[in-house]
C-alpha cells in the first residue's frame, strides 16, 4: 500500500514537473525542477538506476490500461551504461545504442537480441517495447525530494513510457 501511494504521488509530481522547459542557460536535460545537468550527467544518472516500467500514456494523454502485462517474476525494465548503450527486454535480452541531443532529443537503435523460447504474452510485450523504442524521440529525467526518480521516454506518436528508477549496482 505504501508503494502504491508513493507511485501515485510520484505520478502527480511527474505530471506537474515533467513539463519544465528550457532553462535560462538553454539546457533542457531535467533532473530536478531547478537543476540541469550536462549530457554526461544524464548518462551517469541513467546508469545509476534500473528503470522499471510504471505506465504507458497514449498520444491523447490517457493512461493505457490494456498494455500487455507479463508477471512471471520479471518486470519491463531498462538499464543503461555510461557509454551510450541501453539494455532491456521482457524475456529476451535486447541491446540498443542510444544518443542524446541538446534538447532532450533521444534516439535508440537496436543492436542485439537473443531469441529464447518465451510465453506469447512476454513476446507480445517485448514486440511492443521494440517498436516503441525504435520510435522514441525524447528522454526526460525528473526527481522530486523523497520520491524515486522518473524516466519519461517520449514516442514519435505522442505517447510516452514512464519508468521509476530503482538504485542499481552500476
């Protein structure tokens, strides 16, 4: 119950903070409401967490409730390294090369994928993840005092994937 409250509150904070625009200095990589970091600071922050999918928001801003969920002990999660690789997958292991631009531009291109025998629900979700990451075009990081950091990956169709950050061993 405590986690549900934290996630609900974090979602509220996300909606109110994530719309922060370009700062006076022109930097737009948002880590906190009043703090900006350089490109490599974003990479360090990405690498410091395991990013677990919290929700998918559709192009009209609606929460997508019917995205395929697979709960056999795995989460839809992403991890990053500091040199531009993103790792994920639901059942298989997928590697993307990613780049960050000066205005929260984000591009991910798939580099590698294993092909394990997976349940159909896992494959459906994994295929959705692959399609959406291929169309990803923005990345925002948001932090609020006492809440887990949020990673928002914007998709070209106007939808977005929202992830909560958990401390990583990186």
